[in-house]
C-alpha cells in the first residue's frame, strides 16, 4: 500500500470528520441568523406609521413576506421588487434583504450575496449596513475565503450592537477550519464580555466546554 494512497485516505477521513463537526454546529449558526433577522425586523419600526406612503410600504412588505411563507417565491420576489422601486425608505432595505434571503434559499447564492454587498455600502442606515455584513458572512461560510470573511467582521468587533454576533461568527469560522484553539479563545472572549445576550453567553459556554474536552 503506497504512502500516497495512505495520505489520501487520511485526508478523506479528516475531511469527513470536519464536515460532521461543521454540521453539528449548524443549529448555532441558524440561531444567530434568526436573531439578526428579528433585530432587523424590529429596527424598521422607527418609521412614522402616520405617513401614508410608509404605511403602504409596510403593508406591501408584509404581503410579500406572507407570499414567501406560502412558498410562492416568484410572486414574493415580484412584490419585493415593487417595494424597491418605490424609494429609499427603510422598508426598501428590508425588501432587498428579504429578496436576498429568498434567492439564496432557492440556490441563487451569488445573486443573494451581491445584494448584501450592495447594502453594505448603500443601505439607508449604518445598522442596516452592519446587518448586511453579518448576513453576507453567514451565507458565505461554505463558499468564500475564511480570511476575507474574518476581515469583513473586524469593524463590527468594535460595535456596541453587533460585537457579540461578529465574534460568534468569527469563532465558528475558526472552528470550520479546524482552528480549535483560536475558536476557543474567541468564545472565552465572548464569555468575558461585561454585557452580552444571555443566549449568546450560554452558547459560548457550551462551546468552551466542548472544545476544552
């Protein structure tokens, strides 16, 4: 049995173990995603609902989301495009984010990522731009260079709002690339943060216990 054959088998085994570990952590990534989406949905409520145009945009956005929930994705995308065409309101940004999510869900990953990249620069508010960065990284974990993704998260590590989410994503990127030591250090940093969501602290503690074994 040649050394090259043994090396190839060993690499295949390592890759299989890495993928099993990565799949084990997917529920944590999903929980981050849900938290970000909920934060985004709540953030748009700053709008003045007495304004008839904004009220209409809100109604249109709700209708588009309902269409997507009913799995009528094509109709939902058309409805979202109509919102985008109406102006630069916060609901337009929300519509673009929802469109990106729908495109990614049906396999058009790059189209969705391109929308997030555009929103990173042009979204109506800095918080939306930061959310777009997080969503871009989250959806690029299996397709983009890890060093580039970590670099994109760096500015958010100084953010009062998004620091915890950025650090958690960074830790999972390290873990995906089998950098357990680096991942452990980031999770420990999260735990030591004076102010953090309780759910995040619990997840980080669980990961520290797991990685410390």
